[in-house]
C-alpha cells in the first residue's frame, strides 16, 4: 500500500487506529478453544467486528511463533483474511546482516504479503536497507519504544543528542516518507515535538495507548501533521475488552470509543 | 546446557567451532531439490559430516522463515536431529516489550528447545530479562556485530564510552556468565581487548570468520580466556564448501581445517 492510499483510508474512515492482534491462547474466550484453529477464529471475529473502525492490523509474530507451526498457519490465515484495503503490519522487530535481512524481507513481504514490518535499528544500514527495496512496502523502524527498558540505551546522549534521535536522523536518509515509518511510544508524548523537528513528514506507529497507559490527546497534539502522520495502535484493551460469548461486540465497543475520539481530530485536518 | 558442560565439550573435542546452518534453497546442491524436505536433508548431511568437529550449531531463523511453514518444519526437524550434547543457537535476534519477549522465549526455549537465542539490546532490560529466567538456557546479546552497519550506532560515544560498551556494561548486570553471552564480530578483533576488560569471563559468540573475512588467530589472541570463552561461528565457508554430490565431504574438510587450528589453541589452555 502506498502513502496516498493510506491517507485516503484514514480520511474516509475517520480513524487512524491500528488494532494489534496479540492473540494468546491463554487469554482468548474459552468457548473458542475447542475449535480447529482458535487463534484464527478469534482474529476473524475481531476483524469482522472492527474492520470499519481501523485502518491497520498489526500482527505481533511472537504470539504466533510461540505456537510453532500451528501458530505460523494461524498468522498466514489471519493475514489472508484481512481485507486488502487495510494496512498490515508484521510486528516482528527483525534485523540482521544484509544477506539475512533479505531473507526476512522475502519471508514477510513476498511469502506472507504484509504491507510493512517493524525493524530494529541496532545493526545499522545494511540490516535495514534490504527491506526498503520493495515497491509499496514499508519499514517501521524502532526509534523510541514504549517499554520501561527504552531508558536503558535509547536516551543515552551522544554529542548532546539521544540515541533515538541519531537513529531518526541517520536512518531517514536510507529511505523516504514513502517507505519508512518509525515506532514512537505513546508513553513518551513529551518527546514527540522534538521528533517532529527531525522527521516532520514521516508516519509514526504509536503503541502504548490503552493497556500501556498512553494518552491519545497528547499524541495527537504533539505528533499529528496535515497528512495525519499517525497510526495509533491498541492491542489488549481492544481485543480483550470482553471474555464471554460477546467478546467481539465488546471489542467493537472499545474500538468505536477510540475511533470516535479519532474522528474529531481527523475532521480538523 | 550449562556452562560446565559446554566447557567440557570444548576441551574434549578440542574445538570451539559453531557451524551456522544458513541453509538456502537457492544455494544448496541441486540434486537435493527433488527430495521432500531439501533443507532438512542438506542440514542432516552437514550435521552427520561435522558433528565431531564442532560444539554448536546455529540456526539463523531468517533462512527458515523465508520458506514459511515448510521452513518452520525444516527448522524443527533439524533441531531435533542435532545430538543433545551439542549446543544449539537460535540466531533469531529477537527482543520486544516484556510480555512479548516472554512469548518469544516460550517459542524458542520450550516449543523448539534451543539452548540459546540471540537477542537485540535496543529495547533494554525488560526486553531481555524474560529470556534469562529459564534453567540452563542462554541469551546471546548483540554487542558489536560484524556487518558494515555496525558503525552507524554501535560506535557512537556517550561519556567517551561507545554504545556497545554501554550495552555490555549495563546488560551484564541482568544475568551472569552462566546465562548470558555476547555477539562480538570477528571483523572487529581490535576491540576484543577492551571488551574483555568489561566482561572478562563471559562467553562470546564470534561470527565473521570465513566468508566475512575475520581472522581466527586475532580473535583467539584478544578474546580467549582460561575457559576458552569463545564460540566462533562459520556458516557459508563451511556449509557451501562444495556444491556437488560430495558437498558433505567438502564441508567436513572445511570444518576440519578450522577445528585443527582450534585444537592447537585449546591444547595451550
């Protein structure tokens, strides 16, 4: 999916919500557990209930890999089930030496046909660039993450400039605003203003709204641009909003609540 | 596998060679391609031909994920085929927020029963610690990698101390020399002396010998300790030493050449 189509989707659906399908056998409603592929059935119901309220689904590969081959199959079926006009994110946080990153790119862009993949910047240019050579596919590079450990290294200052800013500055030259986005956690909205000075036009994938405690209002105030420029992810607070037979209804209610807030921001663009 | 068993294996087999099974359908001998699972058949032949010459096999997950479910199956069969007394490394370079890293740990330590996994430090403590809570399992944390891009961020200096040194210093407190190793590329042996000042006793996984150009002699001189403390990986220069019907023989010859050099170093310990 190219940038233009993403923006059209955001403006027409009045939402910039991404729903994270962190689907876990130990957390999904128990009545699904007797089905052939409980994770896929759960995802299918969530997708059916929310697809008009979000512009992206994010599949965190850890939750699928933990179920081995069955999990990989659930991931593939889920990806095939997501409507083509919705942006898909492999939240895989990959990255390796050049020839190996090429193999990951093949895995996620060709075999699985995701629109984008999250990539870890630690290994530098040749670990990221192989993902940037596919038409209408995106790298979403980790910059400032939403977890506690983000303070261990991402805020270290080199020449009075934090590591995550070096990552933004250096990596923005490897791609463009048409194939490169960044992960910036919603738990750190105070940094968004400074981030926008370095990358004024790139889309940001913002996790941390909901279960992790980030505020949508803060993120919008500091990070939104004329093309929206934000994809805000919520996983657990939407997909686990209910745990009974009506789990999909509850998840729609939770997603609708976020989408309605987002609509007011989109209408001001 | 615990540290004691690893050291016994190194001293009795007189080798600290790890063979990287970066097995790629486009590179393995063509006569294997008609078999049911060419990648597994290739790995099986390489393992049979080299298992007395190495102390570890490293499976880079990218090469398996790029073949989807078939690849995941090849990986599982390969891992099951590796003799139990040989150390196994999932070269997966994972790392995510705490609850997600737990899922990766489950995937690689429980479902797949690897002895160790490579982890990326960028997201900090809570992305690494979940991997450290399994008995006799290891984290191999990226410190200074062997690729060109390692210069982009790993050498940035904070308080006159490079990022990779901060990674070593900070993360060494998260685990111990009994569950934590580090990736240090052989293409950077000049840094090994300084690295040994920070982590005098930890094992290092050293990629970059062979196809990537690193020198075994330099690595041993700067990095070896009384317990050896080194696992030196070679992938392409061993597994692709031959391309004909005798590929396994050629790969044994290449591995034997490295092992014989290693034996002279081990005999001096």
